[in-house]
C-alpha cells in the first residue's frame, strides 16, 4: 500500500514538474523583433516637414500614412514591389492632388526622405534596449523601410550598438503585415514563432504578427490604438523601458 502511495505521489510531482517545464519552455522568448518608425523612432520632425509640404494641412497626415500603408499592401498583392519611401512619395502626391495642393515629386521626396533618415529615438528607447541586452535578449529590427534606410536611421539615432541585426522586407519584397514577412523574419533569426516577440506601436503590425503565431507587445505611443477585431497582444505597455522591465532575465530563463 505504501508503495502504491509513493508511486502516486511521485507521479503527481513528476507530472507537475513536466507541466511547469513545458509552460516555461512555451513562454521562453529568444528573439525580440522591433518595428522602427514610430515604435522606436520619433516621427515628429518628418510630420512637420510633410505638413509643410501640404500647405500646413497637418490634418492630412493620418490620411497620407494610411494611404502609404494601403498601397504597400497593394504592391505586395500585385507583385509590384517599390521601396517604402517611393510609395510614401507617390501617396503624398496623391493626397496633395486630391486636396488641390501643388506639390512636385522632388518637394515630396525632400519632405519625407531627408527627415526620415535622421529621426531621433523616443526618450525611453536607449534605456529600454540597454535593459533588454543586459537580460540576454537578441534584438533585431524588422521594418518595411529599405535596408540602407534603416541602417542609416539606426546609425543616426545611435542605436546600432544595441542591435543584433537589422531586417528589411526589401529582401523578400513583401510588406508587413503580410504573414510571409514574419515567416521570413523567423527563418532569418532561426527561431520558432512562439520563441519570438514582435514589438510595435501599430495595431496592424501586432495583428499580423499574432496571426503568424508570434508573441506581441504593443507600445501605446500617443494616438496609437489596437485593432479591436483581433486578440489582445501578449503585452500592452507605455514604453520600451516598461516592456524590458516586465520581461524575465533570459539568462535565468535558460537555466
């Protein structure tokens, strides 16, 4: 009888230990993918220059950004890739034309490309990245911008030393939030979907990453909200420092 009781208790303990191990492994994050524009870089300088190009119509900025995203998805769907900056210039000219604003292609390009490549990081980003690195996480940017563009951005924002890699969808010519973009990023990083965390300030990026099986973290930058027709992200935070503080020490999690 004692033997049976001992076996029963051992079975329960072993089962509990196995379940705990499975949960720990399931929750383990090996790679953090960071969206770039608005998520870690402050777009205010570019917004000002774009508004100026639109005769001061700052109320048209959200319309322009929505059109830029919309036509990037069109480019993916019809297999006609253009650089994100090129799409940005084209859609800015569309907005200008529809509102009877005179805008040349050269002026549109100056309003977008020049400030875009020298954007400052949000105040919380450098400290947040320092915490993530100290906890042992691999941090990789994943952006719709060109590789040359994001490399310049990270250098100018003094963030390159904190990154383990930079990925641009330019390599596959399929824009986020298309599922193929996240599959490709996972392959490049050598991790499974459940081992990756996508960090973004855009509801559409969070929705795409979640559909791809990744864990997600939404940074609630001013004016940014989640898409209500999909599941809530794994984390909802106000800035990168808050997220970095919430995440476990990776060196402990690996033990």
